[in-house]
């Protein structure tokens, strides 16, 4: 079904609001995407008409709620093309998913003297859990660097992997550089050495269609809220062989088979990793969210608008002597632009642009090691979604110019 | 100019501008006009905690009055600290300690800053107050 960007915008009520009397131009999509009406409607229906705890009770509502929740799992399995539904674990987001792996995989497979590899361009969520694991196990965290254009130095990976390397953890797309990493190549190289790979897909899932079997990654983590679903939803995909071999992360209800003081046996996958009451009103919102995400990604009108936005903003930022864009490799870049303005503080710019109705991010963007690597205290980031228009991009560039002139 | 007169002057200045963008212009001008702050004074102990951008505040006691100097790497923040020290610099510790800093609310500054910067503003006020308390 062909759509137009203006029709898509109508599905996101917030896009028609104003801030300070000016139309909202929302360019902070990498932090969180906006919710479509269908997600809000489903949330409301589940909360007000079909609310019941899942899996346990025999009554009608519980069965209905369980169907919605488990139906969402099937939909995620299809969306990622996972081999089985047992490989889909619901979490509260990408951070929780990565922490789950860092703990449970770490308990089973990482020991003193072992190594974990991350990249310098990771979000804190894909650094700190591994740092904590390494501290706990007296293991070493090794860091894959980037090249000048922001591209990962994948050629160094082979040299870095050793007999002690237990896992490689890389983002699909950096939340600062906006570059798609060669994850297939990274998985292949790592697998040559028998090392599994976790992909932080928080940004990747929004922009790329992901086939975990084709990618052959061992883990893939993402958050629902960046993909238009309810906040507090998230997914960990893990290959069954790993999930089976990993101990549970949290103990509690749902994750057990039998409990006694002589010992407890755990539930089969995926419940083994879903302790406690789950986000059963939220997880089903992934279904309309993923449907819309797929439809927008493959829509001709959206693709054209996205390409026009990308070309326009990329060229404007690259050609402006006052501006330094980070993550410049065009062939790998998505419409996510982090940049510095010479002589102007990112926070000042964000504050002025805010008063012009433009929402964007300033600061370290949860990637302090990358900021240090780039030699900046922070950056300004404009991240576009399929519901953004070229007109908004033009307004953003105009306002940016005005803001720079006020400051410099 | 007395403390009360100075505060009223700032309230009047701010009321000239209807748009917040114009108020920012005013703060930017204040920031740019602030006296240079020596690099060697940009030390950890002069850094105000709780600001996203870096703000340094220094104070000196002369004839029973506190004189403040300050700097920031962000110009609007620099304008804000400039505004504060233009009101409170050259006052006695007693005067500052007795003040309620209500004029900041009156010009709507705090409400119009991002939460992180609003926290920064609170930290700046707290530091000025504490300096006055220590000077009594």
C-alpha cells in the first residue's frame, strides 16, 4: 500500500502540536521515536478492556492477554526472521537486553583472564554492562577503534581477537555517528575464531530490515520505544544454543518450573529469562509498531523524502565552514547528523533552536568515550524519522544558521 | 545602585523583550560583555557542580563586600551567571544571605531553561549564597 508522508504524519498526533507557538519540528528520533495512534489505541484497549496477568490464570481475560503477549512474540520472530519463538525474550529495552547477556552469558562463559571486545563508538549501554562483567570476572575489555571518517576499523578485529576472546559487542548503527556498521562482516570474522557476536540494534532496527539468520549474529538487542512502540518494551534475540546454556538473569515468578527449598528448576525458553510480571500491556504494541516501521521503510514516497532530506542536510552541513560533521562516510550514513559548530557551544545552539520549535539533542549522547575519542565535550545531533519532511529539514538548516549568527 | 534597584532594573530590562529568543540575545550580549576570566582560575574547586556546561565562579572579599567573577564555556550560561553577579557582586555577605533571589522567578528565567540548565541555575544561586554564608 502506497502512502504519502503527509498521511503518515496524521498517524502521529504529536506532530501537529506546537511549542512556544511554533510548529514542532521533532529531530530527536534517535533518543525516542513518536507514538502512532495505533500504538496508543492498542495500549488503551489492552489496559481498559483486556487487562489481566498473563500465563497463569484460567479465566477468559487472562487467556486473551496471554494471546496478545505471545502473539507479539510470534510477530517479533517474523520481524527478525528468527529460527524459533523461543529465541525471542521480552525485556524492558535494549539496555536490559544487553545487561541480561552480559550477566548470564558472562556467568557461563567469561572467566578470569578472558576478553570482551566492544568498539569506541558504543553507547554507554553497550560498554558499562561489559565493564561491570569484566570487573566481576577479572576479565579484560578491549576496544575496537574508528577511522577518521567514523567508520569502524574492522580490519583490526582479526588482530584483536585472541584465544581468550569470549564475545564481540558492536552496535548495528552508532547513535552518534549515524553509520551502519558492517555487522555481517564482523559476525563472519568473529565466527572464524569461534567467537559469538552481540549486536546492539537500538538504532539499527529502526533503519535497517534485520534478518538475524542471514546476519548469523548470536544476539540482537533493541528497544520498542525507538521503533514507535510503547516505552518499556524491548527485545533480546539470542540463538537457542546460547540461551539454553546461560543461567537465568533474575529469579522470580514465571521463570520457574518447580520451586522447593531443596532446589528450583527453571522454565524452558523464553520464560527462563522473563522473571516477574511482564510488560503485557506494552509488548503487544510492538505489533502495530513493527507493521508501520516496515511499511514506512519500504514505501516509495517515504524513501524519496528520506533521500531528499539526507542529501540536503548532508550537503549543507558538509559545505558549511562553521560546522564539523562527525561520521562522514556517505555510503554508510543514515539521516542522523552529529556535529559541532566552531565557536559555539552545543548547548547554546540547542537552547536557541528549542525556542524555534526544533527538538534535537545536545551533549554527550551517552557516548562519553566516543566524545573523548573525537576530542569534543559534546555535539549537537539531528536525527530524522520517516515522518519528517524536507520542509522541516530546510527549516532546521535556516534556524541553525540564525542560531549560529546569534552566537558567533 | 541598591540591591533592590538593581534587581528592578533587570526585571525592567527583561520585560522589554516579549520573545524568549530576544531575551536570549540579551543574555548572549551580557555573556559576551563579561570581563575576561583568567585561565589559571578555571580550576576544579571553582567549577559549579550541577551544570551541563562548565561554569566557574570566583569570589574575593574587599572592604567587607564580596566581589564575584565568573566564566562559562557556553555563552547563554555565561550570560546568566553575568546577570547574577551584576546583581550580587559588591554586596555585603549579610545582604546576599538575606536575599530570596526571587527576581530570578520574576523574570521567568528558570521556567524557560531546559531542566539541566535550570538545575545549573539553581547550583549557581546556591554557590553564591554559600559564598555569602562563609563570608559572614
